[in-house]
C-alpha cells in the first residue's frame, strides 16, 4: 500500500482540485478516481480573509485527505507564508511545496525549494517538494528533511507526459526507498501507467482530468491506468530487445515442403 | 395578483419585468439606494454566449442562454446579436482546438474572414472561431432599461427597502427572492466566486463584438461597450470577498488585452471593479421554493445569459403552478 509520511493511502492517484467546470463535477471526479488525497491551492488573499470558505468547506466534505500546495509562489518567503496559512485553514502539517522559478515553464526554482523545504521541515511540516528529476537536488531535499519527492513528468499543465524517462529512471534507482509521486505533465492515462511501470509510487493529476471533455470519465480512466501500471511494475516487465524473438519456438515445426 | 420581488440585480429585474408583462402587480425591493449598487450584475461582461459557454458549462446553460437571446433583443434596446469571436495566439493554438471540441454552432474563420468581420484585428490571428448567433449587451444600460420597462408596466422599484418586511408577512403575496449571496442563510450551499474586471477607453480601436482570447492560464474576454469603451474580464476566484483587486489579476487582464491588440497599451483605465457571483456546487442556477418564498439564485457567471429563461420559469410557476424540473430544487 502507498505510504506517505506514515499515512497509508488506498489509491495511487492524487488529484488536483483546480479548474473543474464546477465543484460538483470535482466531487464526482474524486469519487471516480478513487483518490484518497487531493491537492488544493491557496490564494493568499483568500486565506487572509477567510474568504474562500465556501470552496474549502466543499473540499473538506470530500472525505479525503487534503494536501495544500503553495502554487504560484515565487520565493522562499511566499512559500513559507502560504504553508503557514494552509496549516491553519486545513489543519494539516502536510504541504506540497512549489517554488516557481520561471514563469513560462513554471519550472521549480530548486535552490529556493531546498531552502524553503529546510525551513518548513524544521517547523514540523511534512513536505512534498515539487522538483525536477535532478539527482543532486533530490539528495539535498532529502537532507533538508523531505521524506517524499514529487519529480515532474514535464512542465505543469502541458500534458506531454514523461519528458525524460531516462533521468526519472535514474532518480528512481538512486533512491529506491523514498516514495516518489510523478507530479505535473501527465496528459493521458498511458502517461500515468508508464510512471507506475517505471516504479514510481503514485501520480498527481489535475489538468488532464479537470480539462477533459468529461472529467469524471477521465478520472475513472486514470484510476484504471494507474492500477494497471502498478500491477505491471510488480509483475516485472520484460526488457526491450533489439531483435525479434519468436514467441513460438521454431524447433519441431512441421516441415512443409 | 401581487408579487414582491427582492433584489434588483439581473435576476430580480428580469423576473419583475416578466411578471409585470404577464399581468402581475409587481413591487421590486432593493436594499441599496441605486440601481446596481448591491449586485454583481453591475460588473458583468454582458456576453450572451450560450454556445461559447459550453466550453466549461453544462448543456442546461446553453439551453437557457439560447432561449434568453430573443427576450433581450425584444425588451432591451441596444442588445446586439452580432456574434462573438474566439482567438488564440500561435503557441496557444491548441487551446482553440480544445475550445472548438467542447462547444458548438461556430464556424472557423481564416485571417481574411476575421479581418472582414473585425478590420482592426487584421493580420493578428491566423484563425478564429465565430459564433454567429451570439450577442452582447451593456449590463448597466440593460439593468436601467429593465427598471424603466417595469415602471412602464405599472411596477414599482423601491430602493433602500429590505426584503425582510416582505418575508415577514407571508400569505399576503408571494415573494420571489433574487438576493444572490444574501440568501445564504436559507440556501446554505451557495458560495461566492469573485470576479475582477476593468473598463478601458480606447477611441482608436473598434470592435463590433466580444472577443475571447484563449490562453492556458488566463482566458480573458473583451466586450465593446460603445463610445470607445471596452470591458475586460473577468477573473474567477473561489472567494466571497468583493474587495481587493490583486496586481496579478490586473496584470492578467491587461496582458490579455494587450495581446489582443497592442493599441490597448495606450488605453485609458476608466474603472476597476469587483463583484462576487452566487453559485451552487454544480454552478447551475436554481429555483427553490421554501415556504411562501421562491428563490431564484445561483446564476454564477451566467446572470445576463440565463436570467430571462429563469424569469419565465418563475412566472410559469407563480401563474400556473407548472414546475420546470431542470431548474427546480
């Protein structure tokens, strides 16, 4: 079973809650995906005045764990402040830490990420850092106190799947015991299946579901793909080869002359 | 038969006019002192775009919106049924395809056809979606026109009047409550979705119809208001605080306008406004009967689009008892 910071989750799908046609459709998508953990982004203005209560109470009513994120934060200070607000609003020490370094690709600022992770971990937060596949950054994040990593598949919302499978495999192999969630860039269920086949523990999906023509149906499709990918990983996939290998032995074949 | 309508936003005014025209004696109560002061309708875009809305809304919205088009054309002078346009810049062309996949009743335009419709957009976009049957209006002028129409039919608008008095004397006449978020105590699952907008003045540029500029992060629409004015909107933030307009929101709105046409760089900022839309969890409007009061609420970002169709259903219910199951809760 998937275990993140000592909490066992029955599903390997994590679902983002942004940009659904309506909260009602979000709720149905959550059910269809089977997820037990949803991410929520906090706009600071809304947190400060308790103005987003309506939406947040809907999220709390979903009956699943909430992982607040620090989306759209560009500095250590912003991210830390947002994490504090999130802890207050949702009563959880979990935080998905995002520090954006580049506006076009929304690529994480890994330097600020490590710094913010260190501060938050020291304050007792359980940090889920949104990072790249870089091994050295991963090492630093773990040193900073993170016990889960969330490497990107490709830039947020682009739907391009796993941009660098080689790098992701290397990351997986380098830290076999650290739970890793592929975060960002998943576009279709086959991308999610591939992530699990490579040995990643879970995927976080948002746009691929929320912007689908039928989000609920797409959520169900992801649930199946993730389950299939996990099963395939456990079953031990074959290695690709450069030449054909007949699956039926030729020896003993009838001689047709 | 008498009826009291509470709340002079677009829902209340549409209901009041519909009731008056179907022979009811209407009194419309508004808690603020002037038209538009207390409602998010004042900040609306005024797009009558039922098929564009299919991009993110359910089919019911398109149906209510399509039905409402003729109502506006017949009752509010200045309603323009000149279609609407959807464009995206080169690297966002995928967004245009995605938009097309989720909507209907449009045609694809190439650069020349777009230039023929909107000469000032010539050479700026390679392709556009044209929703020929859609329209737009100026929400503020439309609210005033509805109030005037109501008075012409013998209806009364009372400003500074609380709906509480009406609700406390049940049985005398039915009350139709169109107070948006103020009805939250009764309609507990209402929530607020904040929107920020701005109005700019740019006499050099002319557009004849609303234009949506698609972008994966910040889709924005620009509605011509006549006399060189343009409304640019609108953000969607899960919040019920109708104050504070953030720099980020303004950057997004202005950036999109500038991307539509660099001439907007020279426009004068006339107004920045914010309102909070009342919405139910499914973002669909509802008629709800609670005791002697009929609530018309949850119009979300579809106030002008859907209010006439809801007003019709409310009138049917009052006059004939016929319920419209698609909106009754």
